[in-house]
């Protein structure tokens, strides 16, 4: 978006917690989305999911698939596979060392390389000849209580080394800002709010008129590790976890104690639920079941973990969340031999559950404004992107700060990758890249 004709070929990669999208430059100031093969056709959105199963004919004894193919493989043989999703959420977590998959230990970068292999293979050749400029989005702030951005950077570097090119990292909302700026014909100050699965990120950019020496100028950013997966946890916490023993007690010698929250925290986290199916965790849960005041509740948790019911639970939670974005009431249903839950939920209920999260997101929006030295009235356009931007309470957070006429949305799942590819055409990438990662 500078004067002159950008000539650099570039690829923009939005590696998301829930979905991943790739765009490639199609010409000066233009970018197009890569289409991926899927079981029912093609799609520009590739689920950030993996499925593993044992196969002695494969290297390392493990076969694997990714994206919608991973979902199809899992649904075809849930008992004989391991399904992993939202694994991006552990990138900055120093406590995560590896995932145990059928006795194999896979680090974050191992999972990431498997995912990238399939992403490229399913791109119908679009990623066979990669250009020198590869732009990868990263959150403004990673998920976790004490995320370590330097660790996440090292893990990303190891993961994307598979591509054999130098990788340039750019804040994800900056990609969305570039994509939205392509629509503008007049100078404007733009706030981009990107709601992903793991993080909510905000960037403020000054967009100059077309033909300016530097079309976009970054002014400030802020982010928080609260987004769609946290909203999912709130649903799980109210509707599912009480059925699995949360809030219950167990006997330890002559004392009756409340069951620790640790297992429930793991169970309600999509990135960790699948990893609970290991010998050590199941043995701990069995000991807890024998000591619990309600052993049947802990037995239900064990059955859900052993029967790999994480994805069906995720699907049920997602259906409820989407329904409440358009309706005032919806019914949550989960029906399996191990666990049956049915409950009517109002939009007001859901908004009450996520109210503490929305308050912290609102504080982060204010922090982004403060970092740019601006007030709400100084913002000309607010661009909402990411799946959770469709939740009415999230949108209301912005209409309370900015009038509705300044709020725009669209291309919720693809705008980041599109803009990252456009950034890759810029003469000076150093203006946009994230530098000097420091441990938290």
C-alpha cells in the first residue's frame, strides 16, 4: 500500500486457534484466498485440528490427518483415534512440554509441522512453489495466565521451518486492518477488533489516502487471552461440568474435601481435553472416583475422556453459541451413552456467564486506545472480525463506545490472511513485523 507498484510475491498465513486461512498475492495490491480440498468440496477455511491413529506401515507408527479430513477420520473411528484441536493455545505455555499420542511424545512444533504438511498437501498445488516473503499472523497477546512470547516465537520458528523460507511475523489485527483499508478511498483512523478462538486482539491504524507514500501507519495495539474458547468454557462450566462432579466432594482419610478444580479446568479447555486420555490422568481420575461422594459423576467424566467425546461436546457447545447469536432462546443437547445433557438457555443467561470476560475485553479495547493516545471519538471506523464478533454482547461492547454507524464487519474468517498477503507486498516489512520477543 505504498506509492509505486508493489511487486513482491507473498503468502499470508493466518494460523488460527479454530481455523486457518492462507492468501497469496495475485497482483499489485491484490490478494486471493487459497482453496483447500475438503470431503464435501473445497473451502478457503481449514480447521486447525489433527487426528492420529496407529498404523504400523507409517513412519513412527502413526498415521494422521488435519482440517476437515481430521474430523472425518475421527468420526469414522472415534475409539481408535486421537483428535486434537485448538493446539495453538499452548504455544506460549511453558508447562506444556508434549502431547502423548499412543505413547508417542509430540512437542508443539511436531504437531505444527504435521498440520502444515497437510495444509500444503490439501492446497491443490497452490503452495507448492512458495515465494520468499511469507507473512504469518500472531496474537498481540497469547493465551494463558503467564504467556511466554519468546517461547511461542521459538515454537513458531520451529514449526514454520518446514516451509524452508524466512518467516515474518505480524500482529493478526494488523492483517485485518490492511484488508479493510483496501476498501477505503479517504484518510481515516481505524480500530480493528479481531476475535479468535484463543485471543481477542486490537490494533489502531491511520489509513492515508490512496497513493500516499505509506498508506497505513500503526498507532497502537493491545490484546488479551480471552475469546471464543473462553466463552465455550463458560457454557461447559454451567451445563456440563456439574454433571461430571464439579462442586462435589471426596473423602481423604477422615476428612471430606472439595474436589480440586484442576481436572475440570483441563476438561473445559479444548486444547487439553483430548490430552487427558493418558494412563496417568485416567489412573488419577479412577482414584478420585473411588473416593468421591458421587462416584457416578466422576465415572461420567472418565467415560467422556476414554470415549473421545471432546469433539461432539465442542460441536454441541458451538451450536448453542451460534443459535444464541440469532435467537433469544436455544436448547443445549448432548446425547451419548456416557453423558446426556439437555437444557434450555436464554441469551441473557449466556451473556451473564460471559460478563466478566466481556468486561476484561472492554478494558483491553480501552488500553489499545490509550496506547495510541486516542479517545473513542477519534476513531472513524471500527472493523470487527473473527467468529466471536458475531455474538450480540460482543458487538454491543463496541456500540457502547462507538456509535453503530462507525462499525463494520464481514469476511470474519478470512480478512487476516488477505491483509497479511498484502503486507507482504510492502517495500519495507520492518514497519509491520513483530520484533524482540521477551519472556513474560
